[in-house]
C-alpha cells in the first residue's frame, strides 16, 4: 500500500525481482539495495510497525503473511 504516492522504477524492479527470487543471499541483497534507496530517497521512515494477530479456524488452510505483514488471499482455502 503506497499511501504517499512514492514512485521509483529502480526500487520497483529490485522489489519485484526479490519477491520472485528464492530465499537466500541474492534475494537478501536485492531487498538491501531497495532498502538503501528508501533510506536515501524517502521523506520519512516509519518508526513503528503494528503487529497483527489472527485467529484461524482449522478448516482454513494456506494463511500466510508476507514480509510486510500483508495477508495475501490468493493461497487461502476453506474446507468443511
């Protein structure tokens, strides 16, 4: 979610590549480069990140949070 309208093609490319890379040093390095761009170019950096808690029924499978704490729903399945 981009509340403040920040835009950077370089950062977008780094994040897209990192999001699709396997976990490991290459992915970590790409996120690090994107973070450096954010630190250099951003008007501010949030000082806190709220925690999210979820109660999930046993009939719901595929719940996962990404690194930003966002709950993508494309992997969620419900069974009776």
